[in-house]
């Protein structure tokens, strides 16, 4: 069966300098409507190369490339690019139509307004408005059917709106703060990467706030570049436009440049950011992170990428990531994923 135009198979992730991974909770959320319709979830996961057993491990993650394949498959099987999270289906091809529809807009402001009108037409239960107040602009989501769990619906719509906006102006638009009209979910820590570090939950409405001058930027994409954008959606949105301005992200990029090789300790890397060790530790704590977490998460994401998309031996991967012994890498990977590197690789159906 031919893939929908919005969700054509993405390019291989090999060679990407900064691989991204997706928490298993988002895999489970994408499959809820599939499961509710009695479809074979395990078969679908195996079809896209995700081991079904990973759903049983709350700490598990999958590569953004694999998640993109699942996103496309779910959209195809349900004929719904909103994962069954609205009373009306967002039929396959809707996202591509949106991307083409905003290309003639001169500025991001007009493109965002057109995007929000589009979603207001194709969805029944959720819409959004754009407001500008001095130096700040905000996108606020409006629930037309309150009282239901809208967490995943809000996540998907905000990620799509922000990702397309960044693509249209060819730069990441930093989110100053984000608030959500529901309690903090168990995976709230993921929001620091998806959105920003200033997060607020249990608010009257869900919205993201950014500097208003971005609204005046010109739309620089065209009919030629939209084809490549759609070819690699949604993983290009999930990885390329994630929060990259935080100290956590900057340290992660610096450590990535050091590999293969020895990963420096906190005292050694702090001067590179013109900070003392104590200040670096405090700044990371304010962002809800730590230096050890950054090192572990970078190694975890790279390990998942190498095991998923290359034939490199486990020992080679261990050495690339700075582990002097294979056994140390095995222990770390089992802690991250609940399985050994070999078990994880055998569970993939590439």
C-alpha cells in the first residue's frame, strides 16, 4: 500500500551527528487508538522494527527514525494523522496539504494564523489561537470537549505547529515557557527537550510562548524544499527542532564532539563554559538535569542508534562511547533499556 504523501518513508539515519530517541510512553500513546480498534499492535511494531517487549519497560526508548516509521504506519492504518485523538479523522494527506497551503504566506505570522485556521477546520475537539502582546507571542490551544484526557493530542499539535514554524523560517524558534492545561504527566521530564525548561502544569489552558519578533520573519521555503521536508517528516520535526539552547543541550553537543575518546569530568568541562564546577552543577539542577544524566543520556541515545542502524560490534560501540570494558557497557545498557545490547539488537526487525 502506498504511503500517504505527508508521511513518506524517511531517509536512513546513518551519519546523523546527533541522533535522537523517543521515550516508549510516546510509542504507547500513538498505539492507543490502534489497540482500541482491535488491531494487532505487536505485528505493527515488528513491521517498523520496534521490539514489542519494549512496551513493558517504562525506561525504554526507540530511535526517532523508528518512531517516525510507526507514526506513518499508524496514520496509514487509521487513515488519521491525529492518531484517533479527535472526534473527526485528520485524513491521510492533511499534513502535506497544510505545508503546501502555508508556502505562499509572506511571514511566519500569516503562516501560523493559516495553520491554526486549518486545524480548526479539520479537527472538531481542539483548536488554537495566536496572540501577540508586546515582545511576546503565544499559541494557545482551546479544548472544545473538556473533561477528557487531551495530553497526547496537545503534545502532537504543539510539536507539529512549532516544528513547521521552525522549518518555514529555517531556524529553531526558542520557546520561552510552556504551560499545560493538565497535571504533570509521568513523562514530564521529556518536555524539557520537546519544549523548554520553564514548564507549568495544571494551568487554565495549554500554550507556548516565544519572542514576538519571530512572527515577522519571512517564509523561506518553497515547493522544492517542501518535498524534502515531507519526505523526512516527522522525525525531522522530532529531532531537528527540539530545545537546543539550554545549558544541558550545549554540554551534550560538546560531549558529542569529544567522542570517540575519554569523556571529561565536570571539573574539566566547566571552564569551557566559563563556569565554576559549583555554578555548572547548580545551573544544570535548575534545568532539572545533572552532568551524569547528560553523559548517560548521550551514550544511551548513541548506543540505540548504533545498535539499530549499523552492523558495528557491541565492543566497537562500547569503545566509541568511552567504555573501556564490554561488561561495563552491558551493565549500563541494561540499566537504560532493561535488556542487554545483544538482546536489544535481536529484537529489532530492520
